[in-house]
DNA sequence: TGACGAAGTTCCTTGAGGGAACCCCAAATG
DNA sequence: CATTTGGGGTTCCCTCAAGGAACTTCGTCA
C-alpha cells in the first residue's frame, strides 16, 4: 500500500508498521487471537476482499507473526499466532483500551476482557518493566540508542 | 486510504485504526511527541509528501488527537498532542517495545527510553488495571460487551 | 461422476499515495 | 516602496494498491 518502505527507517515504530501497518492487518490478528483462524471465516467475519486477505496472510506469515498450519488431509489451513505474533497482541490490547475509552460512545465497549488471574473485567495499563511503576508519555525521556 | 470505513465497525481496534490507522499517522504522532511539531519539520523529518501530511494533520486534529496552535503573529502553526492524543502514545510505546525486541537486529534499538521515575533505561510492560498483575494475550478471556 | 466447499487467483475499476510545482501571506531586507 | 524569504499549505499528474466479482484447483462425498 504505502510505497514508502517503512522497514528501512531507523525507527521501531516504522518497522512495526512495516509488519502490521497495512490496512486490515491488526483486525486479522485480532480474529486469529479470538479463534477465527481460517481463510473463509476471517473473510466472512471482516468482509475483507479475498485478494487482500491472501496478501495480508502471506505477509504476516513471511514476517513470522502468523504460522500456516494444515488441519486436514485435504489442502486446508489454519493460521495461528507465533510467539512473535502473540506478543503483538499487547499492541491490540492497548488499542482496545484507548478505543473503549475515547470512541465507544454510549453503547459501551463491544467486547469485554476479563483478566484470568483476578477474574475481573479490566483493561491494560502500562508500567516500567524495571521498577513496575506507571510509565506513560509524561514520564519518559528519549535518548539516542545504538541503532540510531 | 482504505475505502472500507473502519469507524463503523463495532470493534475498538477498528475504531482506533479509523483515527490512526492510515499510513504515516503513528509516525506523525511520534514526531509531535518528540517535539517535532511544525509542518516543515515533520515533512523534512519523515520525508512524507506534503499533500499527505496536510491530510493526516487535518484528520488528527478533527479527531481530537492533535491541536493546531499558532506560535507567531504570522500565520504559523504548531501541532500539539491533546490529552486524547497523549494517551495514544501508550500504543506507540508498545510498538516501540515490540519493534525493539523483534526487529532491531544487531545494531540495537535506534532510540532509548528512560523512565523518569526510576531513572533506568527501560521499556513498557502491560498489567491489569485492576490487580496490577501482568496482563497479556495468554491470560485474558473475551466476553461480549454492551456495545456489541 | 457430478456436486461441494475451502482456499486461493485473475481481472477490472476506482481512488489514495508520491512528487514536483505552484500559491499566499507576513516579516525582513535594500 | 519594492523585493526577497520562508512557513504552510494547494494543485496537478502518474502509479499502484484496495474493492469486488468471477473463475480455478483439488480432495471428498453422495
């Protein structure tokens, strides 16, 4: 889609967009995460063009985010999240939290997420991986890194 | 770009993509967050087409993510994050964490993030907003919500 | 042996992104 | 006063990606 190749930029956001920045890709990951793992199911659930779905699935498999797995003796395949892909679900959960807060409107969020550990309907919050205190836009400093 | 209108879907991911899912939008937010706030600066920094930059800035202002603010007697403007936009930086920080881990390669991450509270170079982790324990793909259950 | 169904592939049309050139306006400069 | 400069866009044209419908392939089943 975008003719500018984000994968070449020295920016982890751009590189991430190069993997899941194309239209539909995050929604495809959401479906696979939610158990909608087959071509026909995803196509019907999202209403995406078959051509584009083929392109996206191939791209996500190439980048190691999804895995193509046969599920029958016939040529039938399911798509599953790899470890790399499973960790991308973190991004989806933050998008869900933001969308629920700012865009859900009066009807409320369309899907609820129950934390398996505490049993409560909840949402994610960000903490510093080092000290476990809240970590948001207001309390980080940016420094040049080795790959810059 | 995508002719399918994601904003109409009953899905918070799709609705979030309707705001920042178009190409370049997350990179524009990153620039504004990092202090690159003027049209010419953003255009030069990203190498984005001026036409597309105009469209994206207008869209982000319309959706309440950015604020257009005059900075001179002349007709000159800076773009700043609103509260709504500042909270979107959470999504960027998760993308950065994932990109740093899976795509940075041998050179290492291009930018480092120091947590202001503990002073350490760090990255974000996700916790349950309710019990503060880790919350990832593996330990959430999906339930239908009121807006579904 | 014909129908079926999953998983694509092909083809055409439309519209979004890239890029360069151009425009407008206020201040600074001569 | 006339002219240049520089920020912030706008216009135009070209290419390529998204949408959508029809078609293909291959193994199973009636």
